[in-house]
């Protein structure tokens, strides 16, 4: 006759493995967001330099708007 003494242990072990996996995913996502923010911030800085030097005209502000919106979106989950 088979006993079911291992069932709670297996459920707990599976829950811990799932939790560990979720933590790793969250850490990877956060690392990627940090990298993307650096790229976006560099893009914003370059846009400002190009604007100040006259290479960008006021009618191309949409690029800066997109960069700023992307930076804000990446920051939303950091709060």
C-alpha cells in the first residue's frame, strides 16, 4: 500500500522552485530595464547636443518625446 506522506513536501518544493524562478525572472527584467534606461538616457543627451548645435529643428521634437516617454515607462516599476 502506498502512503501519501511525500505529497505536502513535493508541493512545498514545487512552490519554492516556482518562487525562485519568478525571482530570477524579475531580477533579469530589472537588469534589462537598467541597461535600456542607460541607452535611452544617452539618446536623450545626444538629442539635446544635436538640438543645441542646430542639427535638429523644432519640428523633430517627436523623437525626444518618444525617448522621454520610454524613459518614464522604464521607471514606472521602480517605485
